């Protein structure tokens, strides 16, 4: 018997009042003259957002909540080996097209299920010119309105297990996935563990493929290093490399702290809305609390410090979309033998589904549409409207 | 005309009430089962400390404040080139011994001027058997009750400039220094810039060394041939642990201090967790009392510049020199290193070679906050380093700090 229940976000009045009191007691730091963005989120921005939060946004919370509840949401219990039962929250909307392609959308940090909001209507849109999709977008354990694991060691395999079991529970025995940030790693893992049997294709939008990564075949490694030096890089690629280095040198502090001392940082995240105002607001009203959302960094990198640069190959059709303002901008050399689609977009960053929904959906339609290598990966589910 | 004024810590009632309200609204996170210390400061500790803060410590703040005010404190204006005037807060106490050695004690993060409290009475103690010192312990700009710089670029040279000018302003034209954490880097800089003229000798409990490198082929040779003792291996292991597991705070403070700063300014419990983790991880099982922890944290919470300002030193110093902790280590004046087993980085002895290293002392106990954890040991080292018979004896001409035996007084 399924444990699925419809879900409506309904933050208790007490919690709203509590947040109101906290915002009223905000204490802000000073800032250096002409700091710009160099030292972190600028004071003027945070101050403005905090004030707006207190004066406008929070008093109108029920309107914002109602808008969130436009998304059809559900919860159900999912068993995770070694971790017991987790109640998982998700958005689920079917296309009119009966044989639409089942698609699981997986967010990361500091994202959430809300990232599916703009692409959802486009994905389910019926057309005879492009495929449509049945869409599932979960809140990862520890995020949104899902439970968080209570034990140590909930790593990429466990997130993948939850995702796969959810799709099976919804009757989608075969499906495709779309993921960015942690969603990219998780859907990659799904492709490796459940690939071909179940997961039929994936489009991570955070591809990482540095030429010096360790690989199982030496000749491939040698060739890519050779090409690194001989072929050089295009201007676009050089700009991308520069951006990637910028992240490594200047943008990686949060990662290092969350991957080593998430509990220490967590006292601030739980207690101070001021910290949250530069994060996804939904982290603040999450079921597990914001601290839980950071543990993924600890667990995944503890299990594999090279989680982002090793074991990249998957046995199923893979698609990469490259957005210019992604955190790490990958190169055209890639070792995934199943790489079926590679698209370079001109605009967009890390949160592609939110920033450039048309572009992302366009890529998915191309990847899984008629004439492409991944067309029909899910047998019988091609998603075209019959005339 | 000097701008020195006596200073008493007197936190306004409004600020106490504000903190009380905030503590009342504390929201704590959950914790994984059996997390121990692996994920950061344990929830049970932070919860207990937060409750004690709210129920016991804060209501009795005026008592704690009075205890802090046992330390004789002052403020005065110091001009810093390019940064205008900063009002600097400091402790200053002279020994009875007229020719005691002027000593500047420089703290780091998350320390403060309070770290001088235990060593102060020992340092000024008059004796015919060991030297005594006139002691100055400042609050670095951005810490305690000193101003913070308002412009970008206040880096190690500026901190050194403030320290040197303070000593000169106090009439100590020649002096020695003792520093740990950022205090180590700052006093090293002072030794390089003012060494010989004003800074005459410097001692640190956080010495740093250079790993073997191809630039120094002999170091590589010795690395492979001589190997390391068990103690050294344990030290290397501890140093690696810090690099892999303990360095997140540094990385964030060095790149996005403002982002982090919103929590440190706004959440007492956030600040508590952030600092408390270091008080535990960086010490040699020091039995912190609740009052000690909360006093250290309160100095940050009630600091003149706010806690966020204290993190900018990480940004400015590492931006100016990403290799600030491993390059340009040599100084031209007598240098002393004390090695404590639970310091953050514990490196093999022969990596620590530096010109003018006239004093070394290895200990069996103690960590990063030596002056607080093992005050007798630290003072013992200073007395040895600058005492009769040692190479650094008399570095400050005419100031040797020995009390004349009674018979010779008249």
C-alpha cells in the first residue's frame, strides 16, 4: 500500500511569528569602504533584502506559500537500506501526452524543488514538434519538506537509491533524469548503478572533465594531456578555465567548511536568518532545518574526496549542457563514451532551470527528440503528441 | 600630546538586553546520531553553553566585566599610514623592577587581549633569579575594544606598524615581542621591519617552517635519508589533519568574510559554535570552564568593531601573500621558538631552521593557546630565552629585568 499523500506547504503561524521576532532583532555587521563583492555578499544587498523580508515578504507569506502550492506536491515513505524510512516530498505532474517520457529532476545546494517551477510547464507541454515529459522533482533528503537521515554515512549511493525508488514507486520503471549541482553527481550515480536497466539517460549540467583526471585507460589519459598542450584552448574555453580557477581560489570556502565542519557552521544557519538571506529562502522553512542540507558535502566528500573528478563514465546515453557562468566550465574533451549530446549555451549559470528555463528545456527536447541518438531511450515513451 | 586614556569595559545595558532577547530566541539545529566531534562542535556542548549563557553568565555579566577590568586597560590613538587614526585598546602593566624588559604580547584569532591574563602576573614578577618584564597586550585592530580599519588592504605590515607605534608611544623605544596565531606572523613582520632598531628579539609559540622543497635540495635529501621520529610523525599527522579537516573556517574567512560575517554578527549561538570548535580542537584537552568560554566569546560579541571585523585579517593577509605562512620566514634578530604538541601545525624540528634562532624549547603538554593553557611553561621559556647566560640576554640594552638582591639596595 502506497504511503503517498498530497502535500500542501502550511507553515505554522508560530513559525512565522518566530521568524518575525528574529528579523526584528537583526544585527548587521559593518563593511569596508568600496568592498563591492570582493569580501562576500555586499551589505547594502543583504540589508535591503532583510528589510524587505521583514516589511513586505514575511507579512505576505501566505501569498507566497499559495504560489508555491501551485506546484502539485506529495509525500511518501521511501525505505533506504541502513537508514530506515524517510518521508520524501516531491512535485509530480504528468503531461497530457500519455506516452510522455518520465523525467526526474534533481536539485542541489542551495537549490530546492522550486527550481522545477519554470521548466515544468514547458516540459509537460504537448506538441507534435517536440517530446514532452512526465515530471517528478523531489526534495532531496535534508532539503525542502523531506525528512533528513539521522545516521552518519548518507552519501551519493543513498541519494541515488531514494531517487530511483521514488520513480519506481510512482510506476516509472524506466525514466530519464536531469540534474545540476549535487543533482549532477546523484543522477550520474543513478546512471552507473541503475543505468540501462532502469535509468535510461541523463543530462547533468555540471560536467567536470579535467584532462588530468585519473582514468582506467592510460592511452586516453595520455592523449588528453597531449591535446591539452598541443591543441590549446579556444577563447571561450580559456575564459571558462579562468572562471573555474576563480571558484577554486575564491569561491570554495563554503564547500570546505560544509565538507568538514557542517555542524559548527550549522549553528549560524539554524539561528540566523541574516545568514539565510543570501541563500535560498526555502532552506529556512525546510522540514529538517538548514543545517541538515549541508551534511551532503561532508558525507559525499568523506566517502570520496575526488567525487567530482573520478569515476565519470556512465553506461547510458548522456547529455551535457554547458552554461558560460557555471561554477566550473568544462572543456570539450570528455571521456564519457556514452556522451550523446553536447550543447554549448551562450547565456546562463549554475541554476540553469531558473535562469534560462527555455534553453534548458530546449536542450532536453533536442536530446530526447526525434532524430537524436537518445530518442526512444525509454521504450514506448517518446512523448510526441499524436495528431 | 598623548591621547592615552584609562579604559574600563562597560557594556551598555541596552546591549545586554539585546543579547538576552537574542538568546531567548535561539534556534538550534539537530545532529546526527553518534556524530561526536566529527561534524563540528557537538550539539550537547553548544546547547549547554547557550543555556548557561542565558541563565547564568549573562545575568551575572557585571561580575565578569569587573573581573576583566582587573586588567589595567587604556586606549590611545595610533596613526596608520593610509588608514588614518585608529583608537587602540591595550593592557599595560609595569614590573616593580625598573629596568624590566618591555614586552609586547600579540594575540590572534579567536583569541584576544584576555590571553595575557594568566601570564601577566608571572611576567612582571620581580626576582633576582629570573628576568621580569613590562607588559603590553593590545587588542589588534578589529578585535576587542580597538577600532577596526575602514579601508581595504590592512595587512600584516599595517598590524606591525600599529604594534610598533604603540610601543614607541609608551616610551618603549626598544622592546621584545611574544606572539601566537596571527600574533606570530605580525611579530615576525615586526622583527623584519623594525628588527634591530626597535624590535630586539621575538618569541613565538606558533613557529612555522618550510617543508622540504626542490629549492633546497639538501632538505629533500634529509627528508628521505634521515626520516622522522615517532613524535615528528605524530606531529605531521596532526598537521595534515588540520589541512584536510580543520581549514574550512580559514578558507571562508580568507575569501568571503562578509558572507560569513552576517551570521557571526547576528547569531550569538552561531558565534559560539564557530569559536568554541577551535577552543576544543586547538587545545591540549584544556578543561575550559563555561565562564572562560563565554568570556572569550563575549569579547567578540561585545567587541567595538563587531565580530565580523575580526575575520578580515584572513582575507587581507592571504590576499597580499597567499604563501604568508610558508615564505619569507627569516628575521635579523634573536628568535625563540616554543613547540607545543597540540599546536595546529607540528612540524619536524629540522624544518624549523631559521637564522638567528637562539632559543628552542619543546614541551610535552599544551596547544595553540599556550599562554592560556600552560602559562607557567610559556613564561618559563621567556625567562630562559631572555635570562642570564642565554644568547638573547640583554637584547634590549640596559633592560635585563633582574631584581637587585636586597643587600645591594640602598
